[in-house]
C-alpha cells in the first residue's frame, strides 16, 4: 500500500516538474531519452580539471549521499538549537527528523549542477540553489504527507506555501546551497 502511494506521489511530482526539467535542459546537461533523464556534456573546469558526476561509482555516490545527509542533520540540530537560545531556552534544545537524512543526502545529485554553474557569480548560484532546495523541500513534504499522512515540518507563518515551504527561510536556504557547494569542493579533494 505504501509503495503504491510512493510511486503515485513520484509520478505526480515528475509530471508536474516541468520547471525543474526546464532548468536541467537549459543548463545543457540533460536530455530526454525514453522519458529518462540522461546527463551529458559534462564540463571541464580550468581549476579543478575534468568534472565527473561521481554517479558512475555507486559506492562513491552512496558515501557522498550519507555525508551530505549527516552534515545536513548536524547543521539542522545546530540551527534549531540556536533558534531555541534566541527564544530564551538556555538549554539550546536542537532537533531534527531522521527522515531528513535522505532528503539532505539528495544534495549529491546537485553536484553536476554545481560543476556546470561554478563559473557564474555566487549570488546567481545561490538563487538557483534556493529555487531547487525549495522545490525539493516542497515535493518531499508533499510526498511524505501522502505516504505517512503528515509532513514532519509544517510552516505556519504568513509567508508559507501550503505549510511545506516558507519564503521566510530564503536566506538560510540560499547560503545552505552555497555551503554545500563548498562541501562538494572539499569532497572532490578526498579519495572517497
């Protein structure tokens, strides 16, 4: 039953993800082949040399998926702990949801995008990451609500969109995207 709900949610998301598809197509490294996303035209960067997707080695991709997921979890606990402090909770109670590990882990699939746009100004890259992160957050919330009956996070401020995302978080997600870009650069220097 849950698998059928998951497949239906993914089907609905991908049918409605024309916006994301247009971004990938515009950047020139994706094409449609029998309704499957095929990556092509991988760039060569003058400073970093040939840039690969790192997705040809499943274990390398999996390790990076886990690294991005763990870093995301830790940063979320720190962020919520500092937010608690600002609200007067001196214990700095921080929290996250375990389901966030695979959601943050999806950053591994932004590596090709980062490789493609690394030469454009940082403020533009941050805006691109912001839109993509909001898309991932919204679709993840929608899928989780469809599967488990509710979304672990629910925004209630005036700037929320269906409770799944909030425009109030724009600065945080903007800089998180740029931060994960730095982590990608660092991971590329390691043999993992």
